[in-house]
C-alpha cells in the first residue's frame, strides 16, 4: 500500500489539523516529539506528514509531492494552483478586508489612484480591478501591512483580520469586506484518482465531525 502524504502549514494551523485528524483515528506520535525532522510517519496507517511554509503547501500538492494539504483559503486564492479544494474544515476563521484610516473611506469608494499595500497582490488585483473596476497601485509587503497607511506608504491595505483589534490599535478601520477565510483541505487531482478510496474516507471522516 502506498503512503498518503499530508503537507501542513507550520504553526497553529498544523496543530489544529492534527487535533482534528486524531478524532478520526489518524495520529502521528513522531510529530509530538521535539526534533528537527522534516517528515513524520505513521507506518501502521501508511501516512506521512511534513510541515512547510504556508504559501508552499499548494505547490507541494499541485506537483504531487503531497497528496493532501491543509491550508487557509487566503493562500489558495493568492497562489491559484491546480488543485482540488474539497472541504471547508471550519477552523482558522478570519476575513479578507480592505482597511485604512477613517478619512480614507470616501476616496476608497471613488478614487482611481489609490495605493494599496498588501501581502496578497493577486487577491488585491482581483478585488479592485475585477470587482470594483478601479485602477490602483499595489505595493507588495511581507511584514506588518498596517504600517502602510500609518507612515504614508499607502492609502489602504488588503489583509486578513480575525478580531480587528490590531487595526483599531493602529487607528485603522475596516472599509470593506472581501470574503471569509478558513482552513481548507486540498487534494492533488492525480492522487484523487489513484487513491480515491482512502482519500474520500478521510474527507468523509472529517465531514462527519462537522455534522456533530
């Protein structure tokens, strides 16, 4: 029997995923031990896990290095990979928003010369160009995008927010909501065909937890 390989985003998303998988009998004791290992295996179930940077998970799944990936909807929308999104797992919930200073609200709705700071340039382009039909300048940042409007780099930001407290503490507010975000289970299209029985069993097991 071949291994089924999971690619998980490092951090809280991976921890929450493993808690969920344990409820349907998929465990990996190796992952609970402190080590520098990159790949973890449950030989009895013929399942492997590896942890990667969140933005790389869709790449591993698309190219077949992983059969299954657990990743946020934000990363899926930004990366636009050829993979099958099969299940909303319902955790890691937050929102994609446009945010800025209160006085920017009117310009946001009318202006065609906004500068937008974001970690997600593809999502920002999709929203402003295709949904709002606005021409904007998009500036890619990798760190705290909230700084953009504060220091005058940008008029607004596009980012994910959970509670909005960071925005408020920095004098910013939500100007528009783009879409909800949560953790999703994605599958390599070829793996879905070759290992359909085992993968569908996993998907159905996770679905049964949501129904409880």
